[in-house]
C-alpha cells in the first residue's frame, strides 16, 4: 500500500466519512461544470426593497474615540487601509479581477497569498466609514463608501474573478454590505440608484453561496457559519426575492447545526484558535442582531447553551486590563465587524457584546468597550459581580502581576497547531512566553503555515518529531490528546498548580507530562518525559523550547537567560539539560544547533512577523527525564 493511500485511509478514519463525502461531492460539482452552470455570470434585476428598517440611532462615544475613528476613515478616503490591524497599505479594490469564471480560478492556485487579495474585499473598511459618518455627520464618508463599492462591483462582475472563488468570503462581504446600507440610509449619497446596486449585489452574493454549501459542510468550521449567516441575512434583507424563503430557512438551519456541532459543552471552538473563536462570535452576534430586529424565532436551547459556553471560554482567556489573549492556534487576522475604537488585539468589545447577548450580563465597565454592543442593540444589563471563569483546555494560573496558561486539549476535530502542553506566560500585560502565531498560510516554504509546528511552541519535542503527523498544509493526523491529571487551589480558590500530560509521543515509547506552578513573582515549569511502556527502550533527544520577546539578553552560567524589557526583566533558569541554544530570526546566536529559517519569529497578526528569542534546551539519554524551567520576574 502506498504512503499516500495510507494517509487517505487514516484521514477517512480520523476526519469521518461525512466530511470527505461532502468534499468529494464538491470536487465532482467543480470538475463536471455543474457549479459553473449553477453560478452564471449575470447581474440581478429588481430585487425589491429591504425588509429591515434603517439604523437610525448611533452609539454615543467619546471625542477621543471619534478622533481616532476619523483618522482611520480619512486614510480610507485617501485609498489606504489597515489590513489585519496592521499599518496602512494601499486599498486595491481591483485585486483578483479576472475575466475567468471562479470555477476555473479555483483549479488555478496563485503563487501569492490569496488572503492578501481577499481581505480588502470583506469591506471591513466600509464599517469604519459608517462609524465616521455616524459620529461626524460628514457626507464625504458615505460618498466614499458608495464610490468604493461601485469600484469593487464594477471590477468583479458576479461569479467572475478571484473575489467570487470562496463562498465564505462572499458571505462575509454580503453581511458587511447589509450593515453599511442600513447605517448610511440618511446620507445624501444613499440614493435609490446606489442602494439598488447594493441590494442586487446582496442577491448575487447569496446566489453564489447556496450551490457550494456542501464545501462549507465538509470544512465544518467558520466557513459553514459564515455562509449560513450570509444566507440568513440575505433571506431577511430581501424578502421579495424569489429565493428569500429558502435562503432564510437553510441559513438558520445550518447556522444552528454548525454551532451545536462546532462548540463543545465546555465552550471550546472547533478551530482551536482564539482569533477564529472571536470571529465565530462576531458572526453570531450579527445574526442575533438581525434575529431580534425582525422578531425571528429565538435560538434553540441547545444552540444558546453552546453560545453561552463559548462566551465564557473566550472571557477566561481575555486579560481584563488590556483585552489581549494568548495567540492560540491559527490567526488569520480576521475581524469582521470592527465596531470599536479599541485596537484589533483587544478582545473585550466582542466578549462584552457576547456576554450581554448570551450570558445576560455585562463584564467591563469602561464605556469605550461598549460601542460594539450598542451597534448590535444590546442593552447594558443590571450590574452584577463577575468572576472570570476557567477554560478547561487553557488552564489559567495567576501569580503576582501575571497570569499563565497551560494548553491541554482533547481534540474532537482536526487541530490547528501542534501545541499540546504549550505554556503562555504574561506579566503586567506583556506576553513574555508567547505563541508564535501564524504569519502566512499560502506562500512558498518556509512560510507555508510553518508556525503551526511543535518545534516553535513553548513545549517539548522528541527526536525532532512533531506531536502529530502533518499530512497537509492544514491537516494534522494522529491527534495528540491531553488530560489534566491534577491540580490544587488555595484558600482564595485560585490555582496553585496544574498537572497535565499528552500521548503524542506514545509511538516513540514516551509520555510528556508537565506541571505548571505559581511561585512568588513567577512560575515553575517541570517537564517529565516518562516511559509509556516496559518494552525495550532507545535513547532519545528532547528539545525544550521557549519563545521570548526580542529584548536585550545575557547568559549566566550557561543555563540562566536574562532578558531586559522596558519596564521589567525576566530571569529564566533551565536545569536538567545538556545544552542551551538561543535562536533569533532564523539564526543561531548561542550554541551549536542548526536553526531553521522559521525559528525565532513572532507573528502578532496575519502577514506580519518580528524577530523573537527562541531558547532551545537539549537533553539526550534514556527515559525517564526531568527538565525544569524557573521563571522569575524582576524590577
């Protein structure tokens, strides 16, 4: 049996028949020409008027928030946009334009990263122009939206070009178009002609989504939720359209099925990513807003309970002072409804809105974190005492002015990163032991999703092997499963320590066990690499890795690393190892290890990376082994 057939059989067993069958159906539809016939390149005619009232009451925000919004909106008017929360770049609305039908382009991969083409077409910049118009009553912002919308629609006729290739991208654009239309109704430039062009575009977008929904079902992740929410939106917004009832009914059905399948009872989301978790909640918050605005039926009890659990999960990881979260899993920089002046890395506006919608309570008292909730029509509930919950697969331990997280997941679907027993450390709001992030999905090696590797997470690897088997750019097989096997809490009910282990190296005869303990102004991390059986063993080489900020550094006694930041210093002592190496930006600074190009980097958001210090401690020998990492904060 060939190696590729072995992987296919393993994928069938681990991913399940339904997903692979749906994917096969999509491929047949694509290659047979069925989807080309089902999604013709033609404009919609008269689609009727919207079934939703305009947004007439805008949130009240501070002058500081208004000023910061207008700065970004003025950049957009001048043709500059901040993709993925980064620095301003040219807003190229013609990107991806082609005379080819999307089905042809689907079988013709790009050499460049297609996410850089798709991101401007999600119309997140339109949300910023809406906010600027709402706060300033300046008609120029509305005019800029309509001008840019027409430029985009003229460059990308229905089902032609790269911008129609992904039904998920089409659905996200549909939702933002509807939001912008409702909010700009009173602008002088919101003429019947302009609005009718948008209404027709909404119908064209919905007609593109439905035929290939089977692909989203094969993915069973944010693709399905976005496409279902897009159909639900179109069905509600264009009630006179012949397909409106079908869009609304199927959208609602698959949105609920997706949420119930993709969120566990503990609130973890199927994509094992903080950023995708936030995206999921934003999609649902928009759908919930439409549901309430039209008097649509309530969420089914099973869905509502999962949404409440998902809200608590993200709340558990969010720093109450900064809004930052661990950079867990894939991070494509998605932020569908930027209805806030807070920076993109601040998760509190979404957590606050979700808490109001699905927990019936507010969390954060700062008014500047309430704008998103107000746009979605979520009133502030009565004040109540709030205790931050725990996430079962990202256990949090507080120590002094910091917090630590231990990753211990039981995967029910394909993992995002090979990051079992990764530890994230924070001090005074600064991420000092960090997850590397993502950087790029679709670029040539070494940056073809390279930061998903165990080798660049704060964990251990054995004999240079990953915790799981990488079978494709986005596909891990042989999932490593972790369990929390012990913990202790103090009188204040805060955890003193937590113990977990995973079985990813059982194939090598090893079990990785990690204990995370709080100590005064720091943490102690003890790694035990144990024999998984009494069978004959071989010697192993274990690499322990820690990713730190790119600060000034010095070594003491070969095993103590000191890094000095702007406000405090970190002392990291490693014991029980043979050698300590330090890598930065793909180059070895200390030690003899041969650094890979993807080592020693940190990606805070998509398409951005900065150098970081990657400490790699090496131990060779027979099992069992014990390695200790003592983290001490100073200054």
